[in-house]
């Protein structure tokens, strides 16, 4: 972003798009709080695992569960084991078409984003008593932006060779860079935080502020 005379020039080929996404989601989480944005984060996590990393994670999970079923069948008797093929249920090289992955990701994200809890009618008022919700919300917002950027970068990287599209949108998407290793660490951290919050503060997570004694 720079000024040339009386004109503002916005360069979409650099980190500006990623910075706007990080800043926007972090600010949104800070203003609305953890309880509001956690549903969106959960949907992004599910969509990311199914569509971006699903070629290995989901297929491996299904095949692992099937292998366990075959082992249980063999324990029950030879006749049961013969009825269950020992080959993987899904070919390890199977990958869903890009369009299907994008559609599934969009549907999961739309469902998660459309959920409105009783405490989501407005932003958090003031800072007293809501500091933890704000800080967790800001961190979760940053996490949402990270997953979204990774998903967009992966999808666009797969679609770019077959698209002859140029323009501001293509330039903006070209500037995004996936970080799957970093995303994996943040996913584990997010899951750990959610489990910790549920165990330690379950009543504050599910009960709206105005309904508590």
C-alpha cells in the first residue's frame, strides 16, 4: 500500500491480504468473545481436516477403523473374518475432486458461521469480567484466519494451473502461502483449549450471562 501523488495504490501481491484476514478475524474474536467465535472455529477445523488434509487424515482414519473391524471379526471366528475383506476400504491414493472439496468446505463453514447462540446477540460490553472471553476470542480469531488462509492457498494452488484468470482476485489469492505444519500445531492447540475450557468452565461456556444466578 503506497501513495503516488493523490492516488492510493494497494499492492495485493504482498502480505496485505493475509494481514487483513488475520487482523479482521482477531478483532472480530476480541469484540464478540470466545463463546461466539468458537463455533466458527470448530467448523473451520472440521472443514479443513475433511477437505484440505482429508486426502490423508480422513482416508487413514476410515482405513484404520476398517482394519480394526477386520481384527475384531477374526477374533469372532474364521467365518466372520472371511466375510470381511482385508484390503483397505478406501484406496490410499484416493482424493476427492477439487470442486467437491471446495463445496464441502463452504457448506461446513456456512453451517458453523450461521449458528447463533443466545449470548451472540451483541458484542461484549466493557472489559470487566470479560477479559478471558476477549483474549480467547482474539486467539481463536487468529486461528480461524490461519486455517482459512491455508485452505484458500491450497485450493487456489490446485486450481491455478487450469485457470487462466487474472485480476485483483487472482493476484490476492496468489499472495497467500499455505503453512500446513503450523496449521497442524494450531489445530492441536485449539482442541486442547476447547477441552480445557469445557472441563474447567463448562457452566460459563453453555449458560448465557443473563441466565446465571
